[in-house]
């Protein structure tokens, strides 16, 4: 369990996906039949862009009775990244048969449509993902790309400068997804319903220091 917890911390709080993969691999070695550990390893391999290994691990997760809608949807993502769009489409459709309200499945389906250059349908899929879960930031980024904007996800502080410079140089609208710790204050911050003139630059927000 310690390897699993440290792996989750490395991935979620520090964006250290490669190190996180090694920790979860150790957790799986210690508990090879644990479907939760196997699924987490598959997800981290997907996040680290180890797509072939991710597919293999999702296959294991299905054998070990991992959550079928989640496993199928994310295996579809890995397959789509490997350019196997037919298999990806089949997986994501099966995922939605298992759970028609699983927002990430619609996000993956939108990416499959976008890779087939069916941008209108892709946008509809991203809209549905966001209707189900309006906090699914990946769907916002992917929808922006389908509209022709630039979408960038930033996991590490050291990549912030490059991402901002890339957005400026692109001369296109851009959506930047900065992954931060849930409890971390980010300034400047514009409160809901306010304008840039009301931006909070430092101090307290919502009772938090």
C-alpha cells in the first residue's frame, strides 16, 4: 500500500509520472491480483504515454474484474493513441453501454472523432462530457482543439514558461490546463461572476490563507 500511496502522490501532486509508474509496478508485484492496483498501473502507463503497455495492463484489469466502463474507456484512449481507431471506437461504445453517464468515455469518443477529422461530432461528444461533468478539464482542452484553438496541459512548474510562450507564439486562442494540488491557492484569481478588475492577487480567498 505504501508504494501505491507514494505513486499516487508522485503523479497527482508532482507530475512525476515515470517515477509513479515504478512505484505502482512494485505495488502490483506485491499484490498481483489486486484489480485496483492493476487499473491504477494501466492509468499511469497511459498518462506516461506508454500506450502499448497501457493496453496490456487494461487487458489484465478486465480479467481481474476491474471497473468495466472505466477500463474500456481508457483502453480506448490508449488504442486511439496507437492509431487503432476501429478498436478504440468499439471499446468506448462498450464502455457507454456499461455506464452511459461516464463523462471520460465521451471525452475519449470526442478525441476519436477529432482524429477522424469529424470535428462537428467531436464537439458534440465533448459537450456531452461537460454536460455530465463540467469539471472535466480535459474535455474543455480537447473541445478547444476541435474548434481550432491551442490546448495545452501543464503538470510541472518547470513547464509553465514554455507553455505560456507557446500559447503566445501560436497566434491562436489557447486553453491552458494547469494541474495544481487541490488545496493550493493560485493567484491571481478571478472570483466567480466577477471580471478581471476584481482579480485577487494575494491574501485570503474563501476563508483560506
